[in-house]
C-alpha cells in the first residue's frame, strides 16, 4: 500500500494538534494550581480574571517570540544562496 504525501502530512498535522491540546491542558492545570497558591479557594471572578490576564500575557509573549524567530529564520534563509527559491 502506497502512502500519499497528503495523507501523511494530514496525519502529522492531526498528531501535532492532538499533542498540542494535551500540552495546553497540562499547562492550564499547572497555571491554575499556581494561582490557587496565592488566592483563596472560591475567589470567583477575580481569580478567573487574574488567570485570563496571565494566560493572555503568556500567549502574547509566545506568539511574538515565534514571530521574531520566523523573521530571523527568513532573514538567514534569504542570505544563503541555496535557500533562495527560483522566481515563478
């Protein structure tokens, strides 16, 4: 049986997303537990607001870092002769 490249790419993408969701759930639990150390149980809305703010800040930092990394990679690739793609 021959495996088509699109099938393999789809399976890799699905597996990546699945593991990403598992990792996100683990981080969610960890951050919730850390916040619970500083806030008394039943803090309600304020605890949820603090959690949302912390998660938003972490998300912004991670996305900006990945964008900077992608930009640096593109700059490096453009300087390498074998990294340039022919014009279509």
